[in-house]
C-alpha cells in the first residue's frame, strides 16, 4: 500500500514542484568536477512530479459558447406630429405598460383644426339630409343628391384625420417595458418622426449562440442552459433554448441557437456579455482524470502513469585501506531508495467537464497519472512523487491503493 497523502492547494503544489526543479538545476550547476566520479553515472536524477488518481465519477457533456444579451421587445418611440413638449410623465428606468402616456405636446392647433372640421361636417350633414328628403319628394335632382353625399363622406374623413392629429399630441408607449432612453426635454420643439424615447422589454432576454454544424444533433429546443455573466461577478442564470435555426449558414458553417432567460430581479441587462453552457448528455460512472494529465502529441492523446521502478542492486563502496596490522571495518552497503518510473499510455478520451476529462480506454481505475511535471518526463523516466493530489472532485478525500 502506498503512503496516504494529505490534500494541498494546486498553487502550493506548483510552487513546491518548481522549487524542487530549481534546486535540482542549482545543485547540478554548483557540483564540483570530481563529484561526478563519486556518483553512479547510470543512476539519473529523479524528476519531481505531482500525481492524481483516476477514478469513476459522474461527468456531464457540455457545449460552451459566448453571446450578448438582447431584448426581445424593443421600440423607438417617435413623434408623429410637430409641437412643443408641455408635459413629461416618465423618466429613464421607469417601467411602463402598453398604451401608457409618456409625454404631451401642445395640442391647441390640433384642437382648432378638429373644431373647424367638425363644424364643416355639420353643414355637410344638413345639406345631405335636405337633398335626401328632396330626392324622396322628387324635387331634388339625383346629381345634387350624389354630390351632397360625397361631400358628407369627405368631411367625415377630414374630421377623422383631425381627431388622429389630435391624438398624436399624446405620446404613448407602443409596448410594455422599461424606458431605456429619453431623448427630449420639457419645452423642446419636436418635429414629426423625431425620436423621443426608447423602450425595451427585459423579460425575457435572449442570447444567440452561433454553434458549429457538427453540434447540430446535440442541441434541441427546450434544453436547459446556464449563463455566467462576468459583469455580475460570475453570477449564474438559468434559461432554456427557445429555438434552433432550421438552416446552417454556408459561409460560417454554423447555425443559430436562441437561448431565452427570464430574470425576475431585473438584474440582467441588454448588451451584457455571457458565457453559456448547454448540458446535452451525462455519464453517471465515467473514469475521469484531470485535464492537466493529458498529453497531446502527433494527433494522439496519452498520459504518464506511475509504476514502481525495477529493483536496483544495493550501492556499495570500496573498503578503506588502513595501515598494516590495523583492523578496518567494512562499510555497509547503502539500501536503494524506493523509486517510481513514468510510463506513457495511449488513451481514448471522451467528455470533458471543467478541469476533468473522461478516459474511455488506456488506463484502469485507481492508477496514478502525472498532472504536474509531465513535460519533463519521457517513457521510463525515474520520478519522485511530491504529493498525491486528492481524488478528482473530492477535495478532502485521502487515497489508498
């Protein structure tokens, strides 16, 4: 049974390994020329490494991407008539409902125009009524009757237009949402089609992922997603995939996955940058190792596992020569220190989740793999174990084989 190792922080592991490597190099540089003759040239220096145990754990397959939040509903409120702003009823940040009054323009000219049109309508109505009675008594020509009828209909349209112009002096919200921007001040003279307010609907917000086409079968509408927002200290928000684009963009080789987020706290804002993860599969009993253990070389993935080094003969020294007649005590052989070697194993990787990665073939449960110092070893390199890292995912667990 190998010794049990207490867990330490990853940063402390790296400091210790780096210190040992530096001390080894310094000792080699400071060694005297005669010292090399006193050591066994066939015994190389052991490389200090840190290891972790391969273990069976659940692992989730995620697709990760980045996107910017966008408001689903967004409207630019513009003036439909000219006039001076007499009243403002809302400010930036206020929530409004559809049809709510936002501002009022000077309506005196519009009211006068409506009054004139209404008076002319009454006159047209009276002329038409008289022509209608005369036509029934056969004293009014049909031509006169038709002319009065057309005049009446025209004047009705003029009145409706005047009423519409009067309504334009009252600026109302076209959608429900939050006033994101106010571009007008009290007393300003505004012109038709001038932007006055910007309203955005913050519930829900959407983020569009441009996903490579190879992931088309992995993402489906309705799948849960999680978004981490850097601007809010890494806070995580839950959402769902609202829809998947039915086509793939031939130029970029991607398709659009629209994610939807509802935030009752109104913390999320349009324009925020988010890191989105979609969990599309899970393995409940996968053999996993730290990602730091994986070596990618020549298109192959491999790890270095720790195995006991072959037994070495005990080191001996020549007996000292004494004066004639003196008894000389023979120096006892020094016991060989226990050692390990690194063995390269080709592996087949699977899902990756954070700093863990699934190993589908190549190593067995409980084997120790090098995580720090793997770049300094080759197949068969003698290594020195600094401290065994805790089992992946159990920060306080102790191991024993």
